[in-house]
C-alpha cells in the first residue's frame, strides 16, 4: 500500500488550497469553504494510491464536499422548520376532556419556560412544591410565586381562547 508523501501533500496544499477555497465559496461562506478544503486534504492522506490528476481530483472532491454541505444544511434547516412548526402533541387527546388538549398545550407554550416547567412538574409530575423547588434548585417561595403566576396566566389564556 503506497501512501501519499507528506511533503508532497504539503506542496499541493500550498499550491491549491487558496484556489480550492475560492472555488468552494460559490456555494459556501468563507469559513465553511476553508473547512471543506481542509477536509479534502485530510481525505487525501487516507488514499491508498495517488490520483492520476491531482488538480482534477482536488477540485472534484471540493465540489462534491461543498454540494454535500449544501444538502446537509438544507436538510437541517427543513428539519428545524418542521420541528418549530409542527410541535408534537404533549397530551393524548381524551374524548371526555372538558378542555381540549391542544388548547392546553398552546397555552403552556405561551408561558415563560420557568413557569411552564413548574406547572408541568406540579400538575403532570404530581410533585409537591417542595419537590419542584428541589428539582429546579429554586427557593420554595420562588416556585410558589411562579406557580401562582403561571396558573393566573393560563386562566387568562384559556378564557381568551374560549371567548373566541
């Protein structure tokens, strides 16, 4: 198994890295383009045989890696958009519920995180206020105040949604 000579690899990096980064910038920002170029040279180290046409191999590899980055970013962005627009249901809907589980989830999502966490621990976690205080590492007086404020806010939110 013949490996690529490190000195030769360094020479190729010096000769081509700037041009490769410029090429990659047509798809990617400068920092990511530089990362792609470095990754291509790292991949080159693991080759068993030297490519017959080094510049062509480098440019093709940078192109492929850049397009892979674009696809990956699109998938990530799409996944994030789906996650933010399609929140999974927190509750299993029950036909005999007096309040819609979707309305409860929507109301809870409007609460500040600190209040929402306390309400969920207290009501659905069936915890005492002291247990909640221990979990969130806050004084019980703070937990009680946030719980009371959260319940008042939930009441207002639910009244508004029922009035519509």
